[in-house]
C-alpha cells in the first residue's frame, strides 16, 4: 500500500513531458526472420545520427563550449526524486540519450550521435558535504569553477548534474547542470529545463514565460507609407552591408583595445570562475517603462554603466574614492577605447524562449526551426566612460540596439558559419569563428525565464544562473529573468578579472543609480 501511494505521488510530481519515440519494430509483427533482420538493420542505422554543422563547430578544439547552469533551491534536494524526474523527462529526449562517436580520420567531420542505454547514476553526482562548513558560498563557487577544468566524459551522453546539499546565502541547496553546447543553444536548453519544472502554485501546470512578438508593420497607406517602407528597406540593406564589412574586418585585423577586461590568446582553455548577483526585475521594468525602451535596451545600458565604473576604478589604480558614483568623479578611462560585445541572438522565426512542447512539435513537423543551435552573433560596440547624466548610458545603448534591429547581421553570421563548415570543415570554421569572437572583449546574452515561481521536481527554485565556458573571452555576461528577479551571471578568467564580485557590485550599483535618476526625473516632471 505504501509503495503504491509513493508511485502515485511521484507520477503527480514528475509527470512525463516527452514521450518515447515509437519505432516500427515495436509495433509491427514480422512474418519471416529476413523481414525482422532487415527491420533491425534499419533501426540500427537510424540509431545513429550525424552531427549538425553547428554541433560539429562546438566540438572543434578551438571552440569546445559547455553550458553550465546553477539552480538554487529553497529546500534541500532529494537525490532520489531528482533521479526519478530525470528518467521521466530529460533522459527521454533524443539528444540526452545519445553519445558522441568520433571518427579519428578527420577532426569531428564524421562524428555521429549514437543511441545508448543511459544510467542516471552515471550522470548525477551527489558529493558528501558538511552542512556546517565555514564558507559555503566560497565552497560552491570553487566547486562550480573547478568543473570548467574537467572535460565531459565522451563515453556517455554529454550532460551531467551535481547536487550540492549545502546552504548558501541565497539558497538551501544547489543543482548544477553541465551540458555540452552541441546539444542545443540557450533557448533550447532553457526550454528543456522548463519542461522539467512545474508551477509551484499548480504542480500539474508547466511554467509560463513572456512571448516577445516581432514589431508589426506601422506603415501608413498611400505614397507616404510606401516611401517610408522603401526607406526602411534601404536602411536595412545599408546597415547590413556596413555590419558585414565590420564583421570581415574583425576577422582579419580589427581588434578591441587591450583593457583590464580583455583576455589574451588561449583564454578559452583556462579555468573560469562563475559568480552571480540577483537584482530586482521590477527596477529594470521601471527604467524600461520610464525611458520607453525594451528590457534588452535597459540591461545593456546598465551593463555599459557597470563596465564603465569597473574600468574607471581599474585605470585609477583601484582607488576607493571613485566607487561612490559618477557625478563629479574624474573619468580615468582613456578616450577612443574600442570595446565590443559578441551578442547571441535567437534567429528562430518567433523570438523569445519557446516551451519544450513547442520545440518538440517543431522537431517532428518543422525540423528546420526545431531543437538545436539556432543562434547568430552580432558585434555590438559599447560606449564606456563616466557620464554626467547616468541615463545617457541607456540612450546610447538603445540607439545602437535600434540600429542593429535594422540589420541582418545575426542571420548572416549563422548561415555563413553553416556554409563555412560545409565547405571547409568544422576545424577551419572554428578557427575563423574564434578569430572573430576573440577580437571582441566579452560575450553577452539575455534569456527570458518563467513569470512565476517554479519547482524543480518538487523543489521550489530560488534562482537560475546559466553561463558558458570554452569561448575565447575573459568575460561572459548572462542576464536571466525569473519571477520578479533578474540574475546577472559572470564567467571570468580570474587571471584577467581577479575581482568578479566587485564587477557585480558595479553592475548592481549602476542599476541603482540609473533607477534613482529615472525616479528623480519623473518627480521633477510632475
């Protein structure tokens, strides 16, 4: 009786989202051995799948990237429940039940995904920890950072999970996912994560996320509307040509200025340190609404302000007197600094994060826009330097992003990468991609998360902190929204940025200064 009640509870807690694929051999009765052998041979062949061009790129030695996501929970984590949940959801996904098989003749060019039996015990690590340790936050930071030095085991599917039942300043326990980037992009993997969760308020309901709609046409009719439409198309063509020219120049010779944020050659091979800071999403929305801009505009403006504060202090020799604000402070940053960000852009027809159910429907009915890596890059120039008016950071960020919206740079970068892989192979294409990205200073990404509190297999979630390592940057900045919070996640090379917590302080302080300026402006206007 007790075991029956327990099974019922687990079925409610972790209801299956992904259904196993039904093969022909599982449903048809064969009349002869020959027919059965032919079907078995066909099934064996279908169990292998060639890597997509993007997946091959992420396995090249110069561009071997892994996604690392920390999930803070409000309760201690039950490993048994987590393992059962993984078996019912994640392990049913084709990408998470196949291992990589590499042909040694060519680097990754003949690699394949091959179906394998997955044992959840091989993928979940639960270290025995002292719950009363002296510095739990530092321990978790060190533990997670050490994972960036350990390659994933190629003898099994390229994902793993670490359960750290230790209380930190912002969670009762931490679950750390490590997933190779060849399995999917950030949008796909966040969608998969959401499929493993439920609303805390309704354990049977998947979480909901805001859907960003493309701006519709606002052209008026008649001759004036036609002229405006033609002008917009001409601007897009011009912006795209300019961006492509700068993209090629960056590949050949155009490199960012050497600053305290830029890594040297080989930075992609060095261990990374991961830190995060959670701020109020409502504060960001207040700024967004007051300045009539998007969330992306606002967080990019905050990022520019935070980087300016950090660099200003570094160029002043870390003097403490410049840490209190911008107004009236000396600008120590050299003029004419070239500092750019490689920004990841989701190029799916419907922008924003899709639920896993949508992605699975796309994979079966429209593979072109289904699961996988569907991201392009844009190179975004950042304006660094203290401003008399802190809101100037927002205005400049919005102006640049609005211009980039009238450009096909992201689509070009995605399709050109695929073309280069097909023409020259993954190794040469990875070298080209690395050349472009390493000539910029940092990587930047913003991922939209759930609107309400969610539970991860019955464990209420406190925060979600995704990041990546293996890219040729000393600094990667991710913004991840969740409920009424925005988590800022930094992945840094500690030899280049030895004080990432101070950079978090600068980003948080910049948001506070910008918010206060907005409130003051609104008050003066009223």
